[in-house]
C-alpha cells in the first residue's frame, strides 16, 4: 500500500509538473521583474542578451513561452501551444 501512495505522489511530480500552463501565463504582466517571472515559470530553458535587452524562452520549439526584458522588467511576452 505504501508503494501505491508513493507512486500516486511521485508520478504527478515527475510527469505533470510543467509550469507552462495557461494560468501561469495569465499571471505575466508588462513591467514585472525577471525574478517574479522565474518564480512563476521556473528557470528559463534559454536566454540571450543584447545591449540591455534579454530574451528568454521556457519550453521547446513546439510549446513555449517567450519573454523579452528591458533591463530587469518584462517588455513583452508571447506563448505557443500553452494549454
């Protein structure tokens, strides 16, 4: 019985713990600091910097959230296949 309970707790943690949800995407706001975005979405998959502008992606090519920052604040954001 303990094994079944442990699996019932662990399986959702491993397979369904993605923070790329419509609910989390709806929490993003222009002007929000980078630290708050990472609190909501977790660490980004990748980021690139160019002269004070930072572009980060959470997810992969088929399903992702992209956020662009000016300094430390969200400038704009978009999502693809976040359901």
